[in-house]
């Protein structure tokens, strides 16, 4: 009886792996894709317990699709040989964070050019004033009392923009004499939440920007999912890496704080510092 149940589970898992790629059919595909590695494990069991050639073939295709889409995005494009680079710090502050001094100390110690902050709330927005001496050029999109998104820079910012809904704050800065779009992202969770319009507003805004575009922030999506892929395509960029867990949701480690740049880059994680998210520091490449 158990082998039969495993075979059925493997077939269902393979179907769900496939559905996770069908993001144009229904928003639920975005959420299904979050669980692709787990479904891939069930498909491995199908390779072992399957008794029919079509079962083994279906399981093999699903396992291969899982490996080819999950592993590269975790590794990221870790180029370190680009001539023009930007160093950034990104963090979801947590709207009620009370350890802002620790956050400020860590940001300054990281010696970055740009800071991207999410959940800049009416309770913690004093962090902007605390960073003003080092990052005097600031752009805050106040979407609500708890969901502000901000870009801070050492160099002047120009052409500031906010996405139509809570998702992104963007502005141009200068790096080695060239204009660079820097975008702080806080993408809402996918289906069953009604967030497709919110995501599309940020994606379309970014797609209209001239190269190069650098995005970092809380994507509320894992690096192999369609939302991250679509955002990278809109920015004509690649994921930096390695992408490691930055948030534990009900004990489950999630890698949802990401960075995208034309040539990828290298990421290091920072401590929680009063938030539920670990920050990231990324040195990203501005050339494809």
C-alpha cells in the first residue's frame, strides 16, 4: 500500500512542479513554485518506486526541471571582475524595530554606497535622520504608516519615483560618472493575496528605466520563482548570490531578500538587529 501512495504522491508532485511554471494561467502558480524543491524530492521517490516507464519519465523530467531552476538561482551570478560596481545594504527593518542604533552602526560599518530599506514605518523612520550624515540623499515612498520603502545614497539622487502601489522606491544616482537606477523593493506575498496589480506596477515602472538598474529588497518570493525572474527580466539583470535564508517563517528558512544587477554580484548576510529579516550587503556589477 505504501509504495502505491508514494507513486501517487510522486505523480502529483511532478504535476505541481509543472504547474509552478505556468504563471500565465493562474496566480496560484507563483505560490506553487515556492514549494518546488519539496515537490522535487517527492519526484525522486517516484524514480525509485515507480513501476511504469511513464511514471519514471515524468518524475525524471520534474527532478531535472527542479534542479536546473533552483540550484542556479541559489548560487546566483557571482561575478567579481566587472570594472564598475556598486556596494549596497538592504534590510527589511520590521515596522516596530527598536534596535535602530544597532542597524545604523551595521550599515555604516558595511561601507556601502547605497542603502535600501523596507518597512520604514512611523515608528522607526528616525533611522533616516540617524543615517543622514553618511547618506544625506534620501528618497522615501510612504505607502502607509508601516510600509514605507526608502533609498539612501552618499551621492545625489535624481528622478525619484514610487511604484503605483506598495512595492518599490527608485531614484538615479551616480557611480563612476554614470547614471544608475537604484530600486528598493518590498513586493507583497503572492496568491492568495491580491497582489498581482501591485507587482505589475513595480515591474512595469522598472522596465521603463534606462540601463543599468539595480534592485534589492524583500521580494517575498524565492529566487527561482516567476516573480523574481520577471523582475530580473524587467531590469535586464541577474541575481547576485549566494542566496541564503534571511527570514524564518514559522520555523521555515526562506531566502527572500535578494539583489539584482546587470552582471549579478556577491552577497553577504548581516545580523537580524531587531528585525525578523537578516540584512544583506551586495557588491553588484553594473556591466552585463
